[in-house]
C-alpha cells in the first residue's frame, strides 16, 4: 500500500491545511502581476473578473489584494521550506533558508531595485533614448526607480537570477535596511520614493495636489502624506513648473472655473490661478502637501517624495484622455478640500524654489542642502565630487540618484562590501547597516559627478507632520 499524499495549491492553502510536512511559497513581482492583468490572464484575488479594465484590476490589487496578502505572506514565508519565483516561463526554486540568507547579505551592501517603465498620456521620449528602451510603447511617462512597494529585487545564485518583490527585504529585514529613526517613526515601511517623470516631447502632467496631514489621517487613515519635490534632471528651453497660487487666485472662482472645465465648459486659464515658473536643469522645486503643482512639457523630473501609497488628487488634466481612450479620473472635491490657499507668490518664491545652501565642502567636493521643506520629514542633499567623497548613513537609510556625471562607484572604506557601480540617472539604496561609504567618480580627468541623497530627518532636526 502506497502512502497517501495530499497537496493543496493556491491562495489560502496554508489556511486549509495549516499543518504540513512541507510548504512552498510561490512568489511573483508586482510588475509581472500588472502585465498579466493587462493581458487578461488574471483577475483579482478571489474574483472571477479576468478581462475587467486593467486600471480597475490594478486599483483593487494595489489598495486591497496586495496589502491583505502581504500581512499573510510575511508571517507565513519564514515558516516555509522553499520559495518559487514565477515571473518568467521557467519556475525557479531555492530553499527558504538560502532565501533568507540572501536577504541578510543584501542589507550589507548597496542595492538597486529593478526599475520598470510605463507609458502615459503625457509621456515623453527622454528615457527611451537615455536607457535604450524598446520602441513599442508610444512614450515612456514613468520610471519607478525606487518604489519598493512595487519594484522587485534580483538575487544572484551563481549565474542564475532570482527575482523577488523588493518589499520582502523591507518587511523581513527592516532594522538593518531602514535603521532606528525610520523604525521608530514608521515601522517596517520604506518611506522614501524616487521615480522619474518624462515630459520631453510630451505634455503637461496633470495639475494636482496631495492631501494635507489631517485630511490624510481622517479620510484615509494614513499616518503621513505625500510630500514631494521635483528635481530637474533635464529641461528644454521652454520647460516650466506650475507651483503655488497666484496672488489673485480666489478660492471660490478657482472652484467654479475648474468645475465648469471638468463639466464641459471652457478650459480654465491655469496661469491665472497657478504660478508658472521657468525650470532649468538641476533646479529643485519643493512641494509640501497642500501645494498645487504640475510639471510642464519638455522636462525630465526626478521626483523625490514620501511614500504613503498613492494619494494624488487631480484638479485638471488639460482636456485629454488616457491611453485607453477614456477620461482620466479628476478628484476636484478632495483636491479643493486640501489646497493651502496661503501658498501664494512670495511663499512659493521664498520657500519652495531652489532653497540651496552649502553645508560642507572639501578640496574637490561640496555638500548642498536642497530641501525638502521644513514641513516635510525628508531631507535632501546634492553632493558634487570630482574624485571622491566620504559619507555615512549614521544608521539611517540613504537613497541616492546620480544626477550628474557618467558613472560612479560606491565603495567601503573598510572593504566590508564589494565596489558597486552606478550610472547617470540611476537610483540606488545604501542600507542603514552599512555606515561609512565612499562615492568615487569614474568620469576621469577630474570630471564632476553629483548625487541627490535623501534620508529621513531625526527628531532633533525637525518636528515633522507625522508627529502631529
């Protein structure tokens, strides 16, 4: 008589069979899940809704399915015996012990998540050329270059690559990745977001505003909101940023005008309500929550922001349709409730545009503070270096992007990790656990490089809006 075996497969398997001889977790990157949704291959968790509009599938997955699944996953995964990666046509499997050891190694060296690029109604052509992207999409609007909630991470096992959700590292090794400042304030959550917005040869971003702190908490149960900034990686001669309100902008007229435009009436004269500011390469525009903003066409924006999932209220979208031929959602009621009407021309000029001060300098390097605003919990620095500059995480997560120069290498002064090379416009993460590290230019002949570095301010640096 042969031994009977019972195999349970699918979501909820560990609930149906909580005790087993062996359990295997099957993992898939979120970008892969999105592509399968768009192809009509999968629906939402527990639903027979394949073929539903992709945007609706994604919205539910982002706010419901993935968040619920994560709470189960990170309790369950360390108890399994094996992990299978299912992103491509060929499944790959490692033991869970090996998988967790790889995470231990990852937080002791610089890392870069796997970026993904997507088209949009306002998208441009700069990233296609810079990153040698395929010609298929009509444009590339977004690059998600450091958004661990959605990006993946490649682990190397010999000559094989094993792709995992980057969130696995955040949730399973948070103390070493994030450090005590972030852990005490946010828990196991990656609060810094770097992405890129390409309007070079494209159109304006939507005119938008992010929820103020109290509104985010009361309406959406968020502990913090989406403060952000625009750093200009590149800009055409006619590039502009819309930021803050004009002195003549009247709240009642604003509401009436934009509501009429949304309902088929005349298009609003945006310049009558919002400041239109010329934008040049390496300018930095600060956008605390409640500030009306948009990037104009012919700009390449590195967006540095907080990461409270997606909460952007569109006020106006320039009378255009999405790539699916349908109107894009406008959130005028929420948006109007969150505009800070005190952020007028003087405030914008004096507090939000190029607030750059030198904080330290050496023979061939300079560290400049560039923001964010005092209302925001993220600090940013621009660091120029012709040969090398020494930095330290101070046990606090660092996120950086090489904004000038062709290439640079991140080194350990003590040899604790192997040198790691990055290239222009690439974002990379230096885990809190690393401590001291060195950036060295690879441009040669004294060619200057620059990085934008972001980290969460400590309590003695700022009383931020997460403490209110």
